[in-house]
């Protein structure tokens, strides 16, 4: 286990959740992911560019990057996420030599140093689940090629509300698996109930359920499981992330916030011409 990682009994089995989600990934989900990636990166193609998916989960966005022409490296801390991504590759791009999949940790600087540099470093909703978010936020900078792009998503800091959810997540993971429904079901009712009731009374039952998370290929059920169980759990205000990278010479290209609510703020940064020198200047 890496330094800063929580005990295994309090770590959510992200890979198990992604494995279940991946069974429903179809061509429509993939195409939606491709459009989402294209929009945030501001490009129609990643041809002749390298892309690393830090914490690849289901492998969906690694596949989206391949569809855009990138050479892809995917890695995840969870072995089940690694195998899930490998299965997706075999379904969608069998024997693809331009897509490599590994097990590794973003907290392991020595491992990251062996991976090389990439034109696009992508890590959506991952770094805040490592148990050492700011170490992870710093470590991804060593993967970025000069003038490359960094695309990350970090949970929004809601103050007391975030601390409340941290307690819920810790409780969920400490419970035996057969008792976790006692936490999950009330949270599902709280998080999805208003949406279902609103659609019912508007005469369009389940419309929001069917359209939920279309930009990222999310499932409304597995998203709740991921949210309630997602521990370790850390958060940051947008200005904290912005300032962290600004002093290291990164320029914010795109920012998509969750409107101050529960969820992730998305950031795309342009790396400086010499990321290593900029990082050294930030430490001095």
C-alpha cells in the first residue's frame, strides 16, 4: 500500500463498481464520451498525440481517446479496474498495439517516472480518491510533456456538507457488505428521489433517468453507489486547484464547475514549455 493510503477495509471497491458499469457500455455511450473529450480538450483529433488515463476505471475514456487517434496508456490502482479496461479493449480494439494497460498508483512517483511524458494527461474523478489528493495533484505534473494538456476533475468543496458526506462514506465502507444497503437505499432516495418524482408529475416518467450523465456515459444507479461508497474522499475549491497549477506555470484553458453543488469541477490546463523547471520554481 502506498504512503497516505487508508486501510483496505475503508477503501471503496471502485473496480467492482466499474466492472458492473462496463457491461452496459455500448457504441452510443462510447460516441458520447468521444464528443465530451473532444469538447473539453478543444480539438477534433488526437492523432499523433499521446494520452495517459490516470485511474482508468472502466476504460471508457481511454477508448474515446483511441477513437480520436491517440496512442494511449491506461493505469489504475485497482486490479479489477485494470482487468475491466482490458476487457473493454478486447471488445472494442482487440490486439491494439497503441493502447497499453497497466496496474499502478499515481502516488508512486517512481512508477510514474518510468511511464514517460504525454501530450494529454487525463484523470477524471480519481485524484481525490487516493487518500493523498494534493500529492496526486502534484504527481500528475511529472507526466506532462512540454506544452501538453492536463484534464482533471476534482470534487467541489462544500464545507460542512462535504464533511457530512465524508462521514457517510466512511460508515458505508466500514459496514459488512450485507448491511451496506442500510446506508445506500436512504441515500439513493435522497439523491435520485426528487428527480424521479419530478419526472412522474411532469408526465415523463424516467426521462431524467434515461438521459442521466449522457456526457460521461454514467449510470444513475452506479453513480450513486460510487458517490456513497467513494472513500477516500477529499475536496477542493476551484481557486485552490487554479492557484496550485498557476504557480507552476500552467494556464487554465477550460473550467466547468458543478455550480457550487455536489459533484466535480472539471479543469483543462495547458502545461508550460518546461513543466519541470516551472515546478522547481514553484518549490523555491
